[in-house]
């Protein structure tokens, strides 16, 4: 059977999330982080590569929205941005074998979009992780673990995020795990 784009209701969106600086800290409030999701919350290296390895057939990225908009107040604070300062915000679904596994949100301050950073606005359906991990100038900071406000079954419950630094600029990448990713039998 040919694979098609992700079949997911349009109301699936990035939920409000409370962030912890470590998996252990998040685990005090939600033991689920130490279960099957732990692998995905702690993947080192490219998260995209790990998802591609899990696929039996095909991995693809679907853009939900991207463009200049204000980050959330918490994101602006994390990136040391002035209130109401616009940033390039990209939200995508990362899909494996025709099913959405992860929602991702990237917040890129305008100072990161100059020079080679211009590519960040023109990724299209290419995964951001492939670009960041193939560019030695970008360095990832520590992973944070997020506990999402659950809206309904099938929506993200757990997330991870980190800052990527290049010189004096930093961007924020968040990955929101859909339960079907870590409740399926194999990691790939």
C-alpha cells in the first residue's frame, strides 16, 4: 500500500508545557519519563536520524506553519529576547511510515538568520536536525524535559528541547512526543 502524508486531525498542536532542566527532575512529577519514552527523551545526536532508523518505509516532514511571529513569553525568556520581539517560528510534524510521531517547534531569533543562517528560513520539508548536525558551527546545549498539558488521548504528553548555539546566537528546538512513537513495540 503506498504511503501518504500523515493522517492526523488538524487540531493536533503544540501544547502548553512545563520544562525541567533534567529528566530526573521531570520524573519527580511524572514517572512516565522513565518508561518507554525515556529513550526518545534522551537520544544523543540527531533526533531526526533516530526517527529515520525507526521507520520501516519512509520518514518525512510536514510543515504546519512557519514565519515571523512572537515566541511565547517563556521561549522569549529562554532565548533572552525582548518581549514581543519577532522570531522565525517553524512548527512541523515528523512522520514515520505515514503516521505522525513528533510535533516539533523551532524558535529562531532574527540575529541567527544572517549569513549561513539564511538557510534556516528555506528548509521546506527538509528536517532541521539534518542541517544542524551536519554544520559543525552549531553546538547543542543540554536537553530539557517537558511535561505537556494533556488535551486528549493521542496528543503529546512528554517533550524535550535544547538550545543550539552558533557564536553569539542561539535557537530553541522543541520536540513533542506523540504517544504512538514510544508505545509502539520497536525503536528501529
